[in-house]
C-alpha cells in the first residue's frame, strides 16, 4: 500500500504500471482510464460512507449554525443523489443512506429520513433565520473527499451560502474536529 494524496500522481502511477489497484477514482478520471485497454475500471459497493457535520453548539465560534433552521437549510440545499451519482466514484452502485450507518450495522435502525433536496425551501429558511442574502462559511474536507465538498459548495452557493472548501489530510481534519475548530 502506498499513500499518494495527489490525484494526478495516482493517475500517472496506475497508467505506467507503478500501481496495481487504485480506489475512489473520480468519475472523470475513471472514464479516461477505462479507455486504456490495460486498465479495468469497476464500480463496486463498499462499506465506506460520506458524511459531514454541522457545528450546532457553536464550538468553532460560528453562530449561524446554532440555528436549527440554518442547519436544515444547508441539508436541504445539497442534492445528495446528484452528488452521489455524478461525483462519488462508483456512485451508480452506491447506496443512499439515511444515517451514518448501514442497515446491516448492529443497532442501526434510523427512524427518520434526511430532509429532501429543496433549494427553494432552503432559501426561505435562511431568510426566516435572518440570512436572506446567505452568509460565508468554510467547508472542511479531508483530501479524498475534496471533490464532494466542492460539489456541495456549488449547491450551497445556489441558496446564497458561500462555502470555501478547505482540504486537509485526515489526521489534521480529525484533530481540528476534536478541538472544535470545524
């Protein structure tokens, strides 16, 4: 196993035989690689899942997210199905989860569904919460999920939230989250 964070280096390595296997390849790269007769691209199911958290307690010093209407608006602004289908590698076979666990996970029985994608309702909630023009916020992601975060920021921008994606290694991400900085 070789940790290579840079996507271009990963692609170059697989194309030149430096790697035998590459996971979580962005769809556009997978499409290009599939044209190479020496490389086989296979979407597969996995037990990986993608999630993000919202700082409802305001530990990071951001007060907007303490308002439940703002958090609901953020969730409703993100088109989860489109991101899964068009951005997530292998999204065409991905399972859309209702919780941060799979149905086969012991003691995982979500009783609610995520709020549906509804940008008009998201804009209304933001206005009701005192942010009719939206606001600016950082959107933190560990490096392999940067493309997902960029897609999310595009959805958020459509409702007035200007989210700036900040990519970091998983260890830095976990430490910042633990310290309440995200």
